[in-house]
């Protein structure tokens, strides 16, 4: 049987952002895959070099709306590692609450989209309806539904009001019955089993070889979680369970995320009920010269920030590594041998976040031309036309 090339992207209704996947198929079976990244050049790292350390937290918060806590959390920890300094206990608890709220709404967003990709729009609508409740909680705590602006080097910007705690706990408790219903809908549904069990398997060995992170790795039996392995915030003071499964298929990746939402609820409630008194900010004024690293467990896995300071109170180098950068290569191991109809859900199973991954600046050597936005669009259109002709379309 002859081979056919099936291009997905760089612009495609399934993808929120431009990436290019080239699938080689024999009949309905995928026999090879090529992934091309680098269609977004947002210059976040370069922009950081022109901002103060306080301003940088607002900048990295805008790397991704769904990861708008993960990046400032890792960034502030990198700055605090330069000094080094420990933030106040109350700030640690507040940081943990915000981070786990983001984990819940991120996992529910993914669950809804996964249901949509499978044609199970009931799951889609229920998951996103439930997510609204969590976003309401985040608005109560921070004033914002996304991009919470809570983090700063040395602590947090806003305190949690005592009078808000009871209402927030009641609101969180109110979503548990619906979350239980969603869990049963996914774990017990034979149609979802048929579409996800045994599909897109990432073995434990492959997960380790690819250095997979987060739920993608834990669904393959790799018990790694920064919150356990290198505790930060209030995680070492709370009894919570790392969710690990063994099959590594799409189904197990869904199970890991669903069960993690229950653990996040447990963590948030503990932090709210045991919120220590005291200051929330060290009020840092100057950052000395040095290097620092900060890593945290984002909803998709470890987010890593490296910052170098020369004592001028702004970064001279800022490097970001998002979890999708590590998880995306596993697509090569999981989609080959599967049918073309399952290719999209296998890709979606890693919960890819391209804007987190595509955060680099375009660097040029002396004498090379720097293109403006209009020129880059024209270059992209010319490349698309060249590919179209090459593939005979």
C-alpha cells in the first residue's frame, strides 16, 4: 500500500496556535511523524532583559493564560534563589492556593476539550461549566479570573481576606458532586474506553527516555512530581497523594488529571483552614549579582526558569523551559502505529501548550536582516505556497 502525507497545520482548526505536524500514513495507519516548531517568535526572554525583576513577573504571566501562575511562580523562585531568601509562611500558603486553583481549571479545560475531540460534547459542556466555578473562586481570591498578578519576588501582592475563606471553601465543596459525576462519566463509560484505552501508549521506558513530565509521565508509571521531589510552597506540610497509573495510554492520562483535581481541592482547603498569620511580602528592594533557578510543578509538568543578574536590578539573561517542550517529542513514540482518526486525541493527551513552548526571541548575527511583522507574514505565505506546490495541492 502506498504512503500518503497528511499535513496538520501550521494553521488548523484543532490547534489554537500554529505548529506543523506532517503525518505519513499507509492506508489509515500512521507510520511516521515529523513535528516542526518555531512559528511563534514572541521574544519574551529578550523583553525580560529590559524589565525590572518586579515587572518581569507580569511579563512571564502573559506567556500563557492557562499557565499564568506557573511562570511567575517559577520566575519568582529563581529570583529568590539568587539572594537566596525564604518567603514568609503565609505567602507560601497563598502561593500554593493559587497554584492549585490553576491546576484544577487547567485540568478541567483539558478534560472538556478531550471530550470535544472525541465527540462527547456532554463531557465538554459539564467540564467547562464546572471550570467557571473555579474561575469565580480565583476571582474572589485575586480579583482576576486569569492572570492573577499575585506573585512577586519575596512574597505575594495580595492577602486573602479572613471573611472570604468560608465562602471559598463552600464554593469549592459545591463542585465535588459534579466532579464525581464527571469522574464516573469518564472512568465508567464504555464508549470512552473504546476510544482511549490502549490508544497512544507511552511506555515507562519511553517516558524516561524522552524525559516526559507531569501527567504525561505519571500516567506511564513514572512517579515524578516537583511538589514531592523538591517541595516548595506549603506542599511539604500537607498530606496529599501523587496520582500515578501504569498503562500510559490516553485513558490513563485522563484518569491522572481527573484524580489530581480532587487532590488539588484537598490542598486548597487545608491551606485555607490552616493559613498562618504574618507578613505576605519581604519587600525586596535590590537583587544582587548572581544566578538563580526556579522550578515548579505546573499542570502539564515541570516549568523551569533560569535568571542571571548583574546587580542592576534587572535580568541580563532569562531562560524559560516549559513542560510541552519535553512532552511534545513523545508524540513520535505514541502515534506511530495508530490510526489517523486517533492522531488528534493522542496529541491532545499531552495537553500541549504551544505558547509556553514558543517563547524564544529571534537572534541574528551581525549583518543579518531583522524582519518586521509584515515581512514575516509575507515570508510565511511564500513558504506555505512552496509547500503547497511541493505536495501537489
